[in-house]
């Protein structure tokens, strides 16, 4: 399966990294590298991650990383995984 990051994910991740960089550019870069590395591992075993609460769909999962939730869609029809976004304590809609 291929991995695709949505524009929404890219935008949300950029905002998080920019916020972290205000305090520590090195920590922001490290966070970015770590999270991208973890996301790139999703295709090897996407169903290991838990299903999204309140959704009755086996193909919508979420990865938790350092308190951030990264929802993603397993698109079996098109053979890809789409990373939908990233959020922390705020509600993601």
C-alpha cells in the first residue's frame, strides 16, 4: 500500500511544528522527523492501530504519538493509506 498525506494533515503538522519551533527549533525538527518516521511505518501493519471511536468502520484508524492523534483511512480499493490530519486536545472534525 502506498502512503498519502492529505493537505489538511500537512497544514496541521506545519502549524504544530511552527509552534514548537518558537520554543526550540531543534526540538521541532526532532518532533517532525520522529512523527514522519512513525507515519511511514503505518503501511506495514495499519490494522494494528485502534479504530476511531464512534465510527463503525474498520478502515478508519488512528495512531497516537506523543499525545497527538493522527487519523488515517485505509483505502483498500485504491491500495493506499491516507493520513487525514493531526490533533492534540482539540476536537478534530
